[in-house]
C-alpha cells in the first residue's frame, strides 16, 4: 500500500515539476509545450583555424561534412532559415551542443581551433537578434 | 517461543489518506488498458520504423550528432543495439496480440525508453507520451483480456484470471493524459504571442508558399492568411486544449471532450508533422471509458434479421465490453443503461453505436439531439 502511494505521489509531483521546469529549461522534457513559437533561425558556421582563418563548414574538410555529422533537429543545413519547432532556446541549445560534438569527432582535422556559429534569430515576429556560439577549443596536439 | 505480529497500522477510515488508498486500490476493469495495449503495439512499430530503416542502411544514432543525457548512461555495441531494436519489434507484436503479455509489455517499455534517453535529440513530446503510456501498460495487468494468453488459458481449461485490478495505473495514466492537454493549453494561454494569434498567423505566413500549393481552395487560403482570423482561432485552440484536459474528468462532459479531442488530433495530423502523437493520443482516449464491463444490456429480437446483424456488429466491435446481449422474441432494439434507463428503437441503435470505439465519433452527436434525450425513460417505462 505504501509503495503504491509513493509511486503515485512521485509520478504526480514529478510530472508537475517537469511542466513547471519547461518554462525555463531549453530542453522541455515531459513539459508538453506543443508548437510553442513561430520563431526562426539561421546560422553561419565556420571553422576558426589556429592561424586565424574562418572557413565555412559548407566546405568539406579532412573527409568530414557538417551535413553528414549533424543530421537531426534541423541542424544539417544551418545556413538556411529554419523554423525553431520546439522553440528558440531549444534550437540554440542543440546547435551549441552540435558545435562541441563536431569539435570532438573530427580527429583527422589538425588545423581547426574551434567552431563558431553566428546565429540570427527571429523570435516570432520580433526584430532579428544575433548571438554567437563557440565550441570548446580543440586540443589537436593530443 | 511465540511471537505476535503487529497488524499494519491502518489509517482512520475517514482520513484523506484512507480515501486516497481506497481510490488507488479499488478494483476496476482493465479492459480499456487491454484495448490500449492492442492499439499501442502498432504505434510502437511506427515509432521504431525510421530508426530501423536507418539501422538497415548501417546508420545508428551515434553515427551523427547526438548528446547523451549523462556520461554514465550505458551504450551498447552496434550489433547488440540493432538486435535490441528488433527485439522491440517482436515484443511490440507480442504485446498487441497478447502473447506473454507482461514480458512483452515490459520489454517494449524498457527498450523504447532506453533508446529515447540515449540522446537529448531523441526526446520529442510524442515520444515522452509514448514512454508514459508504455510505463502504465507495463505495470497494469492488461493481458488478461483480448490476448492469446487469455485464450490459451481457456483452451487449457484453466480458470480465467481476474480482469479487475487496483485502479492506480489507470488513474495515473488518466492524470498524465490530461496533463498533456493541460500543459500544452496553459503554455499557450500564458504566452502573449500565442494568445494574440501572432504565433499561428506568423507560421502560416512563413509557409505561405506551401499553403498556396496545397489542395485548399483560395478562399480558405485567404482566411488562413488573415491575421484577424488567428486572433480568434488561437483562443479557440487554447480553449479546446483546456476543455479536453478538464472535460475528460467529468462524466457529463467526457463524451464531448473525447469527440473534440478526435477532431483536434485529426486536424493536427493533417496540418503538422507530429510523428506518432495523433495515433497515440486517439488510442489513449480509450482509458476514459468507465472501467466496468458488461453493465449495459442490449436486448434484441432473435427473429429480426436486422437486429441479429446489430448483434453481430456489437459482438465484433464492442472492444470495451460495454454490452451484455440478451435475446427475446419480438420487440424493438432496447438498451438498458447502467443507471437503469431504457432506450428503444433507432435511438437505442444510436446509443449502442455511440459506445463502440469505431463508431462512437459518428454516433455521439446524434445522442445530443433533444429527441434522443426525450426517448430515454426510466426502466419499466413505456415506449
């Protein structure tokens, strides 16, 4: 009887907590906020090399292609203006994580120091804003 | 040496905790959960299909960007991971037909949940809801009806297992189902852009080329692109979600809420890409059926061909086991409802069809007609 009570109370409290958390968390797990925004975004992503060059990731490098490495969540073609279907915060959190993922999964690349995304966001019908995301610095020397 | 065991301390019968315990432990029919189990198997297959398609082409989640929730979360070798997905397919099929139901249901829940939590990129609202539904099915004894397990027991001459069980998994799933609508509606209500219609209008503006190329007539396109339309429509959408969330709880409004929910999900399915959400949400509406079975009597004329056909329809489509059929010579179709009221003739047929899952959506509005209400009489009343 106690176990049943505890399970039910924990589930109910946790669900309510997830719903409340979704109002400020980028990933809104179990928050059930459907079609939250009409916001859109577009990003120019470059590799910044140790010698200071800024090379668009639309150019394949060392056998890597951004669109092959980052396929989900509308990130494959970041240069095209997209709908942020789960909200801008969510979309930008994924883009930020994707930069780190690519920085960590390109071992043949010995010239890139970090990846950088200059992101233009349109929150619903608001004026555009620009934010910059960077991956962590890569340690190519190992 | 003897020992006495102290009885577990019971809550006073009148305390809120005692009432809570009674609610959670009250045996109710698990028929709706059994039907949901049958319907959710195909939804799981639909959910797994793109993942398996990619795996057949040699791609799994970690071949491209993914973001684990936790560094310690275990990841399987590629071959075992793909094999696990196929085990989920087999288990989903077994779940639907009710073969080793408890094992199959738990297996599906564990694999689907494990797979979704491999990456933050995997978690969408429809998958969160799917995990919740699977969790409820995994803990509820939902394989004692509509299953090969039950049929197998009958064939072997073993007594059937009880089809009633403590109701707490059903109540929890109802809470979760209502929360999906409530959370969605509330988030829109609290967002000034959503409430004003800006979000829906702007979305149409952004996909105007696709709307123009759609099958919609030009006047409908003009209406959709009109901002003032969205000022009203947004409020209607929010009211719809909140009505479904609240209306499902009351028997007075439940039929209307279910009817509106089906319209709502069909509209979403036609206008947006929501993966398995529409199918899952419509299937989950089954849990709002009153959890008791065979508590309505359908009286049919054994000599009337049309009534025998109706009897066959009810035998085949009464998936929630609402009706007990009784035969008599002569007389109109008669339904004796669980509260003792009697309905006869065409209105009785409507009443029957409105309680069968496949025909309910079409028949429910007829039951709202004033004449339908006039035809309801206390038990023993004259036609």
